[in-house]
C-alpha cells in the first residue's frame, strides 16, 4: 500500500513543463509584453533586431520574453528574415514606425506600409474594450502608426497555447486578421486523448505524445465493457478491458486504478471500525436441545 501511495504522489508532482532548453530572454531595454508577439526586440546585446518577442517555454508558464532570433523562430512566424518589420531601438517593441530591421540591424528608415505596430491607447476611442496590441495598428510608410478598423485580430493572445498555437497577426504584413503561429517542438500542451503520455507539441505544431501500452479509447472498449457487465449470453464472464486511473480502458488490471481503489476502500473500512460507536449486545439466547434420531 505504501508503494502505491508513493507512486500516486510522485505522478501528481510531475511538472507540465517539458524539454525546452533555456534561451536568452528579456531585453536589457524595454521588455516584451503579451501585446508585442512577433516583434523585433533587443535580447541584451544592444541590437533591437537580434531578438523576437515570443513565449519562453523554458520558464514556468511561458512568459513573453525577447528570444534570440533563429531559423526555427522565423519558420514558425512564416518569415525568412526580420527585414522590413518595425523595430524600436529606444522604446517598447512595436511602438516605432520610424525604424525598421535591415540586414539584421535596426536602421533609421521608415517601416513599410502595413508593418504591424501598436497605436495609441485612444486610437478607437476605447470602444473595443480589448487591450491594444501590435495587431491593432499598421505603419503608414511615413513613420506613423495608425489604427486599423474592423476586422482586426480580436482573439489575439495565448488562448491556443494548450493546442500548440499563439493567435496574433503577421508582424510584416498586418492585414487585420488573426493567424495561429505554432509553438516550438517540445512545448507543453494539453491533449484530450487519455491514452497518450509524454504529451508535447511536435515540429508541425500538433499536440501529440506516446500511446500507453494496452490503452484504448474510453468511449469504445470501456462502453462495451459496461454493456456486457452481466456476462455474455453463453454464461461466461465479460472479458472487456477495465478503466484505468488515467480514464482510459486498459486490458487487465487497469493501470493500477483497481489497486488504488482497493487501498482507499480498505482505509475507509479501518476508519469506520475505529470510530463507529459500539452497540451493546444482550446475552445470547440458549441453544435448543439437540434432537436424537428415532430408532
């Protein structure tokens, strides 16, 4: 019983964060925020085009950070480079349309028309009720950031991170529509498939994992087992798989779920025997006399 208890506690303490290596994050200047996804930033080397604002999955809860740009990030942003995207050498990423990345550096040249930027907080008179993000504005080509009208990316944010995606707009061509950008391979995600373990995002942005040996979908085999719990028509016992503690059907004992349940029932019985009030019993009635066989 003690070993089962230790196993259950150990499984409960397994962290959701997976194998994402630490990366350079958080610029020495203005930090990235949730509103600046995909924008160039300074990762700490003084170059405002050397990093990109991205969730940092090497840290618990994946806060937004300035990660050093590499081919993996560019691929997931569907970019070949940061050239032409507005950069901010002195301010918050996405706040400056008078500078743009060029050849890996932040140059004093106006960002092209349509590049994503963050307009002033009063650009829409406060009618939307949503936080202002870089998806709410576009550079006009003359160094100014203007708010874009409807439609714009209303679902902006990390609401899809459990499904390996971040909802935002294209930093180079803000057309006002949402796109879903894939999380890096190995990032934690949430799968509804209870027969999967070691669940993580793959290189294509899909949440997947390793199948649990002997585990089948609960709405298939487990439901058949419930329907035949009284036995088959030939009188034999049911051989349907039982549900394990993970919620899936497992051929045999059920991934240890039955043992844990038995341990809990035993503990409850012991507690009842110790704390239930004892009922006084009267003397036993006398036994009837034994009958002697006739003959």
